[in-house]
């Protein structure tokens, strides 16, 4: 746990919906974010079907990117591994 905020998980893995888990973390508390979201190419995962409408996928992506940006420290870095089809929309965010 952090000396500044004992509720901030340090060195822990948070399991669950990424947007819900990020909501419990304090603003500007993260140094590095590396995201490798589903590419929305129809791949069948164990518990997630990667086949949303274009509009739904872009809206969902906007939600987790916005949540990530809230967490990122001003000196932090944000890396996203994403397929070419949605890279332009992400760049605009």
C-alpha cells in the first residue's frame, strides 16, 4: 500500500471490469498504463465475445481511455496496443 494513501493498491492485480476497477483508484495515481484491449474482430474468448458494433466498441473504448487518463500522473505514460481499424479513433482521444 502507498504511504500517501493506504487504500491505493500497490503491486496488486485488480480483477474485474476495467472501468469499474479504475473507478476505485485515485486521480493521477498511476505512472504507466499499458492497454491491450480486445480488437473487436470476432474472436471467441472464454467469457467475452469480441464482436460489438463499431459504434458500441468506439464508445466502450472512449470510456476506458477516459478512465485511464484520469488515473495517469502528469508525468505518466500511456501505451495502447490496438488493431489498425480503430487506431485513428483512439488517436483522436
